C-alpha cells in the first residue's frame, strides 16, 4: 500500500445553512482536512460542533458552500449527481448511528442493495452478501428483517452492507452511539480488522474518548473549526 | 433492475394490503365499469343486429298514424274509423304499383295465447296465423315432418307447426310421436282442432330476453295458415299496420320513403286526420345502436371520471408513501442509487398498484358483464383486445400518476432525506 497517497483532501471548507434567509448560519468556518489512504481517523467534539456536517461533505451527501474537496483524485465539487451516486456506491461505505437499514428488507437484501445499484448479477450478489454476513457473524440472521434484530446486530448488518462494493473508505458517524460498551468495542475491533487486513481508510465520529484513543489520529472539532490533532494508540500499534 | 423494482414494489404493497386495496379501488371501479359497459353495450348491439337478422332486413312496416295538424301538434284528432285503416284493396293496389320491388305482405296474426293441457301435461302457446311470406320470414328449422304447404295455405287447412319446446312438454321430446297429433285450442269460446304436420326448432331467445324466468315456461309459437284463422274469426279486411317484404336487392331506404308517400297521395289525400308512415328494421336497428352508443358514451364518461379520481388517489398515496419513506430514499441514495433508479422504483410501484387494480377491475367487469348479459339471455363475450387495452391503460395510468411523486423522490437531496424525521 502506498502510505503517502492522499485519500481525502478538503481545503477551506465552509458550510452555511439557510443561505440568504434571516436565520443564515455558518457551521463550518473553513476546515482543512487531509486523510491518507489506509488511515483510521477519529473526529471528536462537543455536540453541535459540526462533526456530522463535515462527515456528510466528506461522504458526498452534501456540498460545501465554499472550499475545495478532492476525494481519491476526483474533484467532488465539480461532479454531477450521477457521478456522486457512482462514487458513493463504489468507493464509500456508510455506517450510521441509527443503522438506516431498509425496513421490510431482510439482512441479505440490505447487504445486496449497494451491489444491486452497482449492477452486480443476482448470483454473485447473493454469494457475496452471505460471505459478508458471515464475516460480521450475522449469517444466521440473513433472512431476518431489521425489526427482528438487536441494535448491535443491526449495526453489524449495516457494516456488512457498507463493505458490499469493497469500498476504499468507510465513514462511520457515531456507529456505537446506540450500543453498550461491549458491543461498541466489538464493532471497533471489526473496524480495526478491516483497516488492517484490507487497508480500508476509516473516518469515525465518536463521543467516546476510549474508542477515539484506539484510532491512528484524533481530530477535535469545536464550533466549526478543527482545534486539535493528536496521535492515538492505534498509530503505535500500527508501527509495531 | 426492473425485476428488483417489481419485487420491492410487491413487498411494499403487501406490507400494507388494505391501503393498497383502497388506493386501487378507484381504478377497480372505473375499469370494471368500462368492461361492463363494453360487454353489455356490445351485447345489446348484437341483439339488435340479431333481431334484424331474424325479423328480416328486407322487411318494412306500414302503419296508420295521425296527420300532424296545421300548427304541427298531434294528439287532438278524432278516434279511429274503419275507413282509416289499410284495406285489402289498398294493399293489392300498392303491390301492383310496386311490382318487382315488393315481394308481398307478411301476415302474422296472433290469434290467442293460452295453455294447452293433455292429461297432467301442459304447454303455454301462442297461436299464430301466417301467410307464406310470413312463414318464410320466420326462417324455421324443421326438425321433423313437413312445412305448411302452399296448398295448405290456399285451402285454409287446419294444419299446424309446433316447436320442439311444445313437444318436450307434451310428448316427452319425441318429435315423431307428435306428428299427426292434434292441437285442441279454444278461441273466443269456440273449439278448434289443428293437426301437427311439423316440428320446428324454437329459436334461442324467443323474443323474451330480459324477462328472467325459465324459457321453457314461456309460450312457444304454433303456426297455422292465416286463411284458416281468418275463416275461423270472420277475417280481417283492414289493418292498422302491415309488414311488407321487399324483393332481394331492393333499396330499402327508398322503399320506406316511397311506399307511404304513394299510399298517402293515392288513398289518404282526402283523409282529414290519418295517414300512413313506414319504418324498416334497418333504421330501427340503427336507431337502437345509436341509442346504445349514446348510453355507452355517457357511462364511459362516468367511468372516466371514476378512473381520474382513482388516478389522483394513486398519486396522493404515492406522495404519502414517499414522505413516509424519505429516510429510506436518503439511505438508498447514500448507497449509490441514482436519481433515475429512485424514480423508476416509485413509478414501478405506482404501475404495480394500478395493474393490480386493473386485473381485479377487469375480472370483476368480465364477471359482471357475463352475469348481466346471460340474464338478458344474449350470448356474449368480452373482447380480448378490450381486456388487454384496459390492462395497458391501467399501467399507463400508473406511469402518468406515479411520475410526479416519483420525480419528487428522485430529486430529494440525499442528506435532507437522511436527516428527515
Ligand atoms: N440542515 C440544516 N439546517 C440548519 N442547521 C443545520 C442543518 N444541519 C445541521 N445544522 C446545524 O449545524 C450544527 C452542527 O450540526 P452537526 O449535526 O454537524 O453537529 P454534530 O457535531 O454532529 O453534533 P452531534 O454530536 O450532536 O451529532 C448544529 O447547530 C445544527 O443545528
Ligand atoms: Mg452528529
């Protein structure tokens, strides 16, 4: 793996809401963020500091009001809707705090979904989805619908889904926020494994300092500015 | 992708069956009415054509009617007099004048309707005196025995043709057994006897369509020579109406206009109150078809409104669905769904609702149409192209009314959709 390749390169990112209206708000005030391929980075900060807003921009779900953003050598600002869909589909795996599994669809169908949008054939889709469910330890629950699963189980299905198209980046916004610490740790271990074994770049938002400490690098956000950056224990582990 | 969308749509709709049903109800009602209207309308038109066929396309009827008064009003004239009627003399002269165009008069006079009893068996009958032309018009299919001959007619013999239904009732369906047997019948307190010379096949509907009851209990026609019945009843010298049969190939429209014109000029010029008019079966059928088509159109308009309301219902429920599933739409977009695939997903869903409504509606329509027409005793079938047309129409309805909501879903901003509470 090329340790020096830049995966995420955002410069001077400003995000305003309700532009032109009375209640116009500037949430991000010119953020510079650079994440290398294979890094496992966490973003911490108080509630309302703009972590999710930043993550949505990184994940191409939202566009910055100002600034530049290059994702894996692609200019995300210039890209059209369809290109953005394509990049989200192939390069990014999302893990949300509230899981966002499709209700009424089985675990298997949920994991298949990104592959469906990528045009993967039924057989291959099925096989890969089962393999991924196996990997997260959810193979037995393949035919269960989300409302029949516990929070931790749902999150594992969501992670399997995030991995469906072999993404280069996983973006996880408080993936353990709704889980107890043991289950949270289990999810963390899974991320670390994916990061080490597959070289997937991971950006994690968390409110848990212990979990943040396990990552390579910790960015602290406050009122829309990055106010601090330090290395976590994960970085040392990596060096070993 | 289409297959997947179809599956998603099915599972989505299956998850809320009642709602799906209610959504499709407008379509169901609209389409079933369309099918019913088509079926019943066609059946009525067929019936009209059929009755023209059986009553004869070359027949036209002359009848005496009031002369319109000077101010154009009717209904305030004196009562009938014998001299107002169409006399035998007039008929003869008319036939003479239109020789080569008119074949003759068709005489069919119902003498009586009664019940004929033999031991514990009985049959309802209608006794009819017919002349040769009228008998020919009946186009009877003889099952056994012989027809009434010209000499029977000429010599006013007491011979009769009975229907197979009559034989079923009185002779257990044995046609041969019926031949040579007698029909004993009371008319005006006088007792008459006819000898059965032939058995004919009763037509499918004996002109009693729509009257419900069992056809076997309806009176069937017995035909005897008209001269015989005239001799018995003292005879008719003048008529309120007569049926004339044109020669094959004659211009019916022209005859229907020319004959009454000539008769009025010749015989009714000095009549102060009455004249004759004519109509032919063809114009009657045309009138009837026109009427049926007008009714059809009116009902179609109502059905169209019902469909429109149904379509708006589909649109409405699709908007609700999309609002309810905003987060799902956001998730799908995050996972890589393009705007187009979201649009297709919801259009497919609308099409599937409409198609299901279409299938149910068409089935109900076919069943109801069949029920109504078989009650009318008119053979019928719903046209396949009509059914296919309705199904295609319902699908296009789905596209039409699903497009707007689906497009709304497609254009959602992914993050707004994901954050939607
Ligand atoms: N669509 C929006 N319209 C208006 N304001 C918004 C919108 N999205 C976010 N905000 C505002 O931006 C600020 C930052 O929100 P954000 O969700 O990024 O915070 P966060 O750091 O993720 O907080 P938490 O830790 O609670 O998730 C908040 O004050 C929020 O009200
Ligand atoms: Mg947040």
